[in-house]
C-alpha cells in the first residue's frame, strides 16, 4: 500500500512539475502515473550503472554530473512514454531539479498527513 501511495504522490509531482515548466508536457494523470513508474524503474536499474561508469567525471565535477545523469534518465523516460514530452536536454535538466523539489515537498506533506490519521 505504501508503494502505491508513493507512486501516486510521484505522479502528482510529475504533473505539477510539468505544469511549472513550458518545455515539459504530460498528457494526463495516467501518463504521469506511467512516468512515475518508469522513472522509478530507471532509477533502480539504469541510474546505478550510469553513476558507476561516470565516477571519474562525477568526482572531477564535485558531483554536479549527477544532474546530467538525472536529465538523461528523464529523456529516456520521455522516449519510452508517448504522452510525456521533454523539449531537449536543458528542459530535462531543469525538470529534474524542479521534480526533486516538488517530490520532496509532496512527500513531506503526505508523511505528515499519514501520521495524523
């Protein structure tokens, strides 16, 4: 049940973040749900491989290259899902930052609400 709640919260974060940025569009809530699921799977399976392969670059850039990896993961998700569109690398980079902030805020709000129930 916790996974489903987190997935719905992530889908809401995907929609809100896309609403903020003009270079990103999400067709519907169901598309956002798919985006949240695909991003979760990519972050579990692909991101660790990319991080491992780019350790030297990440060290040289003091970890800032991780933003590039997040943007690439978002572009991969955009290529896999037809209702999710990101208009280029820069928008993916900005979207990853906004999505992280919005996800954090929504997770904090839902954690507080869940504890009050």
